[in-house]
C-alpha cells in the first residue's frame, strides 16, 4: 500500500477536533448508540461498540456517559433514535470524498453536507459514485520513532495484511482485514506494542496528490464536514501537500 504518511494530517485534524470536545462527545455518543442498537450493549461481543467506547475514552468521556448512551440504545433508558446515511462526492482536484452520518433528520443532514461541498468548489454525487475507490480495513497507527522491526515481526505473525512504513517521518501503519482487526490489536498489545491510534476505516486504493489552492479547498471541505454534528466520519483519497492546513 503506497502513499504519503497521514500522521501529520491526522494529528492536525485531531487537534482541531479536540478544540471542539463538545462536538466530539455528540458524535461518539451517537456512534455508541448505533453500535449498541445494532449488535447489543456488550462491548466484549460487539467490536464496533468497543471501538466507539475506545474513541470516547480517548476523548476523556466518562464511563457514566458511555453507560447512559448504551442504555438509551438498548431501551433501558429513553433516547432519540438515529439512522445511518452515507453521502459521496468530489472535492477540488478530483478528490473523492465519503461522508458517513448519523441523523434524526435526513433533510437537515443532506442540506448541511451539500453546503460544505458547494461552498468550497466540490459537488455532491450519487450513491456509489466514489465508494468503489475505497476498501474497508483495520488500521493500527504508530507515531514516528516506533520500533519498526518489532512491529513488523509481531504484526505479520498476528495475521496483519500489510505493514506500511512512511519514509517522510518514520510513522507506521499496520493494516488488517476488518475481521482480523481485533485479533491483531490484541496480539500487538500483548507484545507490548500498543498503537497510538486504532480504527476500522475506509482507505482509497489510490491517493490523489493535491497541492496549492486545491489542497486548501479540500482541507476546508473536510474541516467543515467534520464540524457538522450529524457527520461521524469523513474519508478521502486526498494526498494533501504540507501547506494545505496553513
């Protein structure tokens, strides 16, 4: 799997999100609710719920808040019912974008998502217009400076599909199938190689290099979309230049 390191972009976006912790809590609570309603409230038998809980704990969400979200989803407490919707479109530079949402009002959500695309020179597409460019994978990310040899050996022994070392900064991604993700993560933890970030995500088969004004426009679309309460995740095949977030 080729491409430039996503570490810097991820850290920038995480920093921007941390500054809006209230919005992060809203998104995580919805994700916990969707996961618990779909496959039950026990994180030991519900990998998606376990990932959502991990995301909440990483954002310093209290266990009481997490427990209430689960109970609302499973009917023990009264709560709002959300549905999942996916939108697809193009940003400047031919960049493909997928936007996963949870909402209780489809009309509001599609209007907010369309505005983000239109405002910065993109356009909302039809279902399936870009999804074929992406595949679902598990990713365990290690910050620059991690032990490449140990990670490589442990990950491949655990059944990972690939280990990607990015030469620009030395960050490392361990890539797995969604089915093998939990087993690989457990094996890496057991080996004393706890990743800095884990997720089951969508990754593009091929990235599109974007620079200059187009890169800045793509970054603005991503930031705008991620600031919408109904948006859970934004996936793109953009390989942004270093000045995109300046």
